[in-house]
């Protein structure tokens, strides 16, 4: 072979010749064996084999072969281009996908495609009105223009994510649109008192607007860009384009730049490490964890102010504590679960909490805010007290024990809850209310009881009794939403 260029070029040409020579030995193999070998060789080497002879070209062009390549590298189940348009064959589809994403590690491309496919699938089934807000993917040119405007370079995983979905189309231009679109954030939120949060994933155009506005508000520019935010009260999520970490602003964001990481820092790797180690971006890790929670049922949709939205108060986890009157509680040395359920005399109480970073201060004189959701209902078996069944019962008062770490920092007693005295009956919709509490430390717990009266407060039918609220955890989680 003649050396036609630099040493590296000679190596590539010589390597291709060696592959072609080896491919000559494939000529006499049976079809099934040949297909198996080509599949093991992979798309690049299959393309080389196709140059050897007409028989090998035909074998290496079989669409079943390229169907497997498409599935392995791009998670494709049908021959379509990255834009969603049909292709004539899987081989054509593979070529188009490879051309479109050649600048990126293919395992990351497949991972992003699977992530967005899973999110869209869950949304289409459980929250179709939010699914309708997801935008088409951005082009490389659109991403580069945004980077130039912001003076940053997005981490590779973030660029790939936006190639598949350019955030949500939920920008409202009037109050009517705002009421309709504000609850539709794919991340979701929570509400207590007048504090209402619902987080949306921003499109590139809004990332530019919101990031520029934040620069003016804070008085300086940085490598942090806003990628998600609430359309109600101010809650911002920042992607640091240098480190790849995702942050959420705290109470002192505007006054002191307060932020906390939303993803475990040990998982974030902005650039490739070793040859076989892919970059790990905070935004992709965050969305993957959110998707996992959606599919696990840990977070679900709930009606809020006559609109449906994703609720971040945890619903259930494997270690959920079910406590009945006849059962004994686990030892106090065990950590409380993230959410708990207790049943006392037929009254069921479910409790869970979320960290509220936008009200918290984590530096200096720290103050960590948590919001908790309480749901109560009467089981179909009705209220039973001392062997007597009652068709209803009504809440009279509450008592809370709030701990920071293992220290009791508050005990709160009072009439009703949020000014109400819910009257529970079997097969009725559960009563739900939310509240909040601050802690001086990052972790703690809440437990307590509600006092109920059989029948009703106006006409009690039996003696008052206490209903347990099993302990549930207050903590700054590894992933913050």
C-alpha cells in the first residue's frame, strides 16, 4: 500500500485494508452465520465488509441487520429520521441519525432519547395537557446561537437533551393563558397557605430572556443559566455550564447568590473522564431521577385550585410505615420514612413533606423550610371505638411534635387544622391540607396526633379519641425539585 498522507492516515488506510482482507473469508459462510458475525462486528465494520463483494454488500445491507443496529445505538423501533419523518429503510435511518449526532457520544444520545421517550409516554397517559406543551427538539444551529447570546458553552448532555426537546411551550401572554398554562410544569410543585410553586422546563428562547434578566437583577454575569422555573412564585433552577451541576436558588439568592445543588455532586462530570467514561450532566441526571419517581408512583398528579398538576409531596415508598392500633411502632432509633401512614380506630392519616429551598437559608444562621401534606379519611369499615361502630367522626384539635435531628424544637397544639374541622365519613373524598415548618438544622422529623369525636362536634356520639400521625422525615434530599 502506498503511503498517501501523515502517519495516522496510513494507519487508517492500512487498517481498512486488513478489515477488507479479513472480510474475504466471510464469502463462503451461510446466511445466518454471516448475519450473526456482521451484527457482532457493528455498523462501522459492516460498512467496510460491504465494499468487498456484491454478496457481502447484499448481506451487509439487509434491513434486519440495520434494525438491530438502530435499536442498539439509537433505541429506534421503526425507520424514522431524528425529525420523526419516515425513512425508506433502517439503513437509511441509521445513516441520518449518525449524521445528525456524529459529534456526540452515541450512548448519551440513546440515553437522552430513552429519557424523553419515557417522559412523553408518562405524560401522554397521566398528564396529556402537559405533554402537549413539550416542544420539538432544537437544531444544532439554534443551540449554538443561544450559547453565543449567553456567552456560554452548554455541557454535552444538556446539548443532547435539547436536541430531543426544547423545553415547554408555556409562556403566557395574558391572565387567561397564565391560569391555563401555569399548572402544567412537567417538574411540578406544591402549595401551602398562599405559597404556590409549579416548575416548568424552559425552552432555549426563554433561557436567554430569564438568564439575561437575572444578570441585571444580580448585577453581574456568570456561567449559570436558568433552565427551569416556577410560573407562580419565584423559584429558579440554574445550570452551571462550567461544572455541569444544577442548582436551585435559596431565600438569599438575590441578596447573596444563595444556591444549593440539586444533584449529588459526586455524580456530575462535565467532560469525558477515561476513554469509556461518559460525561454526566446535572440536568440529565435530574430529569432521569424525576422520571424514575413518576414511574415509581412516588409523585403523582393532583387537583390544585381546580387545575391538575404534578404534586411533589411524596405519595408512597417501599418503606412506608403502616401503623395500626394493634401494632407496635418500630424503635425510635430507626429513621422515620419520607412519608408515613397510620390507621387509628378506622381513621387513616397519610403524611409526607418536601424541602422548600426558596424559603430556606443554608449558610450562616441557617433556617431550613419544609412543607408537609396531610391527608385523612375514614375507612369503609367506619370508625370503631371500644367495639362500637360510628358512621362518622369530626376533627377537634391537633398536636405536633417537631424535631431537629433528635431534639424536640417545638410542640404545637391548637383547634382544628388551617381553621377547619373536617368531618369524615366512609367512601368520601379524603381531606387534604398543607402547612410548613422551619428547622435550624438540615434534617428532622414531625409526628403527632389529631383528636377526633365520634359523630360530630355539635352532637358527639361517643368519647373523644386520638388519631396517630406516624413520624415522617424532614430532610434536604439528594435530588431537589
